[in-house]
C-alpha cells in the first residue's frame, strides 16, 4: 500500500515525463512488470523506461540505447540479484590505419619512395547520461551502473621508407625513402552523468556504495600515438645514395572528462 504523499511524487514525475515526450521528442516505454532471467540481456530502445516492478535475476543486464544522449529509468519496485548490470558505456575508438611502406626504387640508381603516415585513432565515445528514479529497491545482491567513457583508439604506425637501388659506374645509388609519421592517438570519451533518486528507500543507498551498489563514471583514456616509420636503406655503389629520415611518432591522445554522480533520497 502506497502513502498518499508517495503517490503525489510519482504523479509529479509522470507529468514530467509527459512534458519531455511532448516537447523534446523523447520516447517512453511503460511496463507493469519486467522480469529478467539470470544472464539475460535486455536492450532498451527508448529514452524513458517506466516499470512498476523490475526483477533482475543474477548476472542480468540492462543495456541503454547509445543512440540517445540521455536515458531515464523509473522503477516503483526494483528487486536486484547478484552481479546485475546497467550498461551505457561508451565504445572504444578504432585504431588508425597503419601507413603503407614506400616502394623500393625501380631500376638502377633509383630512389626509394617515402612511407605514408599512419592514420589517427578515432575518439572514444562518451558514456550515457542516466537518471534512475526508484520508489523502493531490494538489493538482494549487487548492482553496477557502467556509464564510463570509451578509450581513444591508438594511432596507426607510419610506413617504412622504400629502399634505394644500387648505383652503377655512371650514377650513384638511389636515396632511401623517408619513414612515415605515426598517427595521433584518439581522445578518450567523457564519463557519463549518473543521477539517482530514491523516494522510499528503507536502506540508505549511500551506505551501500562500493558494497552492493557500484558505479563507473570514469573518463576514457587517450589512445597511444603510433610508432614512427623507419627510413629505407640507401642504394650502394661507388657513390652511395643519401640516407632518409625516420618519421615522427604520433602524439598520445588526451583523456576525456570524469563523469559526475549525485544521489538524493526523500
């Protein structure tokens, strides 16, 4: 049985949801009950999920819709088993392509061609911003909310320079090709913002942090810079060709920004 004051808070939240749906093209899914079997993965394809009763079996997972910048979860009653997860983690950036090796000289006394530069690593994706509204929660096990930012992709390796060919009596050996530069590492994704509201929690959730309630809001690391390409070999002969230059290593990407967590209970 719910208290009248509790109903008022819930109806106020519902009104807020309707405003969001009408004014910002948010989508809402309303369920009376959602039961996740052990190890079951439930993927949300909406901004707002409202459930009267949520039961998460051991090691079950709720996957947030990463196409949405912000998600809202509202559970009147949530029963949580062991090792349960809510995931809106940003994807890691893809590694940059390696540069191509420069072609060797073609024919006597020919210079080697320069290696191409490695590609830059892609930036890591930001973690989801998530607001969770609870009316009552029973943490029989433990819950982890993972909205960390993804790591930046590593830069690609620079291509090695091509080799110069040997000289003859009438011409000197070919010059060595320069090595390509390594690609820069991608920037790490920002950690998400987690807001947790609890209207009628018999247990103070703050006391359960790092015991039964865990959250990951850290920023993604920057990607490593790509290795520089080496110069090619000079062409030999009575007159040797000129040496090439090694490429320059790529720069390490910057880490993203740490996320933010807030908790309030009424």
